[in-house]
C-alpha cells in the first residue's frame, strides 16, 4: 500500500517550492504521490516550476484549506493519506514512519512539528510547543495538527469541517474520537520543519485567528472544551496592565530570552482573547469587544520593535539555556516588560464595551472548566514534587515527556508547574490564564 501526501496551498508563500520538493523526495521510496491542492484567488500566485510524474496539482472549488484537504483525500490514489502544509518541510523518514503506522494498526496518526528557529519569535513558538498535538497520554493525542496528520481513507469516514477557517484540524480529531477512534502519536517520525516568518504577526495575527476559530467551535458547534470562561474578566486585567496570570519563563537562564518570551506570551494571550471575544460578540449578536484588527496589528509590531531594541542580541537561538531546576529557587515575580503598552493597545484598538460580569453564554461551561483546572493543578503538582525529589530529571526533554504522559500540553503544564513552584504574580481569587491553542 503506497502513500499520498496532500498539501493545501494558496501558492503565495515563498516556501511552496521547498515544501513540494521535500514532499516529492519523501514519497519517492514508497512510489507515492504528492497532491497540491490550490485554493484561493488566482491573482498573486507563484509559478510552480516543478515537473514530476508523482506530482498532481488540483484546483479546490473554493478558497478553504478544509475543502482543499477533503478534495485531496478524495482524489488521492492511495488509502494511506498524509497531510502537511505549504510552509513545512517533510522527510522520507517522516513519511515512512507515519505511513507504517497507518498500514499496521492506526486509523489516524500525528507527529510533532518543529519550528525553524530564525530568531526570538520562531524560537518562542517552538519552545512553547505551540504546534505539537495536544496529548491524551503518552501515545495518543486529541487531534493532529494540520501540518502533520495521517489518515486511513478507507477506514475513516470523517472529513474536515469546511465551515471553519481555523480549528478544522481540531474538529477533525474530535469527530474521529467521537466515533470511537484514536489518533496515535508517531514518536519515531522526525517532525516536519515549519518555516514561519520571523515577525510578530506570526504570534499575534495567528492567535487572533485561533481565538476567532475557538469562539466559532464553542458557540456554533457546541464544543465546550474550547470555551474560555470568565474571558472578559481576564481581558479586563490585560487592559489594566495587570495580567491576572502570566508565564514568567524562570527556567530560562538568559535574561534577554526570558523577557522576550514573557512579552510574547502576553501578546499571544491578548491577541487570542481579542479575537475570541470579537467573534463571540458577532455570533451572539451583541458587541463585546470593539476591535480594530489593523490598528491592533500595527501597534503589536511597534511594541515588538521596542522590545527587541531594549534586549541584547542572542547569537544562536538553537542553544537556548534551559534548566527546569531553576524553579526550585524562589524569585520575585513582576509583571512582564511592556505590559502597560499592551494595555494601551487593547484599550485603544480593542476595548471591552460590555460590562465585566457573569455571562450566561460565555461562562456556560465554567464548572467543567474549573474541574479541568483542578485536574491540571493536581497533575502539575505531582510533576513538581517529582522534580523536587529527584525522581524526575530536571532536563527539558524529560520534563516535556512527563507532561505528555500526564495529558498536559507543554505550555499549559509548564505554566502551572512554574506557578506552583514560584507562586503566581496575581491577586488571590483572580481567574487563571486561558490556554489558547492552534485549534
């Protein structure tokens, strides 16, 4: 049984040729094929000067990555179908490992995705494991990230939800698991290399869209797991320049990297919540946040430039000094740099226009979310005790593996362990930080 790789593309990114070339090399040993699913307006497309008998270029009937993926699955010559993106470089080993699991015992597969570290922005996203599939346990995940997914077409009837512009991969996984299936994490598959622009919009613009996508999945598809209870209360704390909870990155020994990451995480949460509340207001028919996306984005760029001008350069972002054992040393937590400028941008370009109070629509799943938070705390506390006692090595790889075994995404688990170890920089009774994801 051979393999087909499906790549949805607008043919606009500079990485398209690299991604297709890598995919063609990956399928060659298996006598497979690559399907490029062009979608979006024809104007501005790049010429793809690649010719191969293994390459098919098909036109999606409408501009949607979900529609393009579904058409690719349908048109594939093989039942073993792998999916990636046009800014990801896959390898022969990735293709072989993912396909092997699908041929043997898996309905659907996933792998982690590695960011190419070109500077502080892409290093932050890679360090936070933003494009790793959220774990159920050590061997299975909630869903596969669209950049690295696999499916047995003949065994899985589920397809990507074409109503979604963001979160379609998460919804795809939800449907597979609802039907009784599992999505296996293929640990021996080398992660695709994700090449993303080294610019702040890779955080702020993307997480604005992710926030909007989560609001749609929650309020239109009734996916409570992606709801953000008490979102307006947390958002108000950002507008005051006093984030109710924050990630400090005390495990990073370099001051410049630590301060950059703390600000980036604040921008990520602010952008996610602004998108979430803006879209929620549209769906509910009542304005919650009066957002000016262009003004918001322009100011994020200015803030990122100011942050970079104040920090010392780092020569090699692939050699980030990390020691989770640093959490054992108490340190005074302070609000991240530029928190006031973040507050000013939200106040000017995305202010709350509804009062901060309990909201029966947005807070409908507050109790299940609170129970989930208690479970996260309990699991994180056990991991922290293992670190303190020496039962768990204070190394990043071991810590990451332990979080996955406990079913905790890295960003969520690391923030909670750090908070338990160092103490929160927030007042008692304030809401916990939301944990946005690419879904």
